């Protein structure tokens, strides 16, 4: 079956799309470049428990070197990313107040269909951010 680019979650012949996965990408919107070496923590929320899943850093392209979760490890449920953007902007020489307006960006999102690709890009500057479900 081929992928219809307008339909999210459609089947694909690409082996990489045969199983669900969770990926992210950080873009430095203030400077127009990838957000490199940004620490990202991922937890799964299970009732009142916060189950650590991964603790990684972005590469030079603002991406993680591998999916944060894939296959059977990606379960339906609620997850939370913590992006340590204050440390990143300080390392870039951005003039931040102390405390920084945005030190950590916390994104809580749900995975309803774990067999799909969940791509969660973050566009960030010292004073704003935006995220969406990408493809």
C-alpha cells in the first residue's frame, strides 16, 4: 500500500513506517537554525507515577540520533517531554534574565495509536515556543 501524503497514519511500504515511533526535532526560531545539544527528558505518565523513558541530547541537526520510542516500546498513553532550552540559549550567548523567561519547555501529549509515527517538533526562542504533531 502506498502512502497518501495528505493522510496521517496511512500505511506505507517503507519499512521505517511499519511500526510506530516517537521522534522530535528542535528548531531555534530566534537564530534560524537547528537547536543542537539540547537536553530532552521523556517520561510516561502512568496514573500518578512519572516513568522515565529517555534522557538524550539533540544532534547538530536538532534531532535525536534514534527514535525515542519505537515498536512495542511505544504504548498508548500520556507522555511528557522536558526540553532544557534555557541551558541551550545561555550556551549560545543569548542575553537571558535570571531566572530565564523560558528555562524548560514541558510538553504533555497523548499517544492514541502507537502503531503510528508521532513526530513532535519544537520551535523555540528565548521568549516563545510552538509545537505540533508533524509527520
